[in-house]
């Protein structure tokens, strides 16, 4: 019982660090979950929002650095672990040559049309000036994060209206539906001729 109590205290004191780290690995899910938890009283808005934005931004900087400082052969060698193939990279590169600023903003606001991290790697490969990359990425990140937090907040509103064991069923259903929707959207967008 003491261990459980200490764990809860640690989670409470580390929650903003945890959502920062969580956002590095799985941004959209953490953003929506944070919006939900904010609605039911689990977070203070500003520290939560900034932790989400900068966690996601940290991941984006990592992808940019991989493209900028990694070699093409290394990227192709390891890319299949992330769904990065020469064909998808070429598809993004062709459009990127002409429209890199618009692509960076649109990519951030649409989860990359199924190619989010590939777009960020290509930005590094093409050596988009880091200052431009940071500005475009942060502008898109603040908007994208706000949208997902609002969606999570909306589900938190519904959750507060439900009573009893239906709350658990609701939370599980929303979480599963969101994960499946993300997977389907990414699969569809990757297969589409964009």
C-alpha cells in the first residue's frame, strides 16, 4: 500500500515531465489524453500545453537531425523499420523541392498526410534553414496541439455526463477508436497517390 501511495505521489509530481516524454514517442494520443485529463481536473492548462508542444517539437527536431546529419544509405538501411522506403522518400522529395514551407506547415496540421516523420527527415536532407524549420514547426505544433487537446477536452465533457461503469466502457471505446482511426488514416494516406 505504501508503494502504491508513493507511486501516485511520484506520478502527480512528475506528470508534466511524463507527458513531455510521452509526446516525444506518441504525440497525438498523449495530446488527446491530456485534453481529457485536463477536463476532469488532472492538469493545469499552461504547463500541460507547453509540455505537449515542446515534447512533440523535440521529436520533430530528432527527425530533422536524422535527415540533416544522417547519410542517405543509413536512412535507407534503417528506414524500413519506420516505413521509410526509397519510393516514399522520392514521393515526398519531389514535392518538397518546390513547396517546402507549405509542406512543413500542412504536414504538421495533418499528421503529415501519412508521411509525417518522412517530411521532417526530408527537411533535414534538403538542409532547410534550421531557423525556418523551427518557426514553421512551432507554429504548426501550437495549432495541432490545441486541436487535439480540444478533442480530448470534448470527450472529457461527455465522460463527466456518464455515470457508473459506463465511464470505463466509454474511455476504452474512445481510446480504441482513436488508435484504429490513426492507423487507418495513416494506411490510407500512405497508399494514396499524393
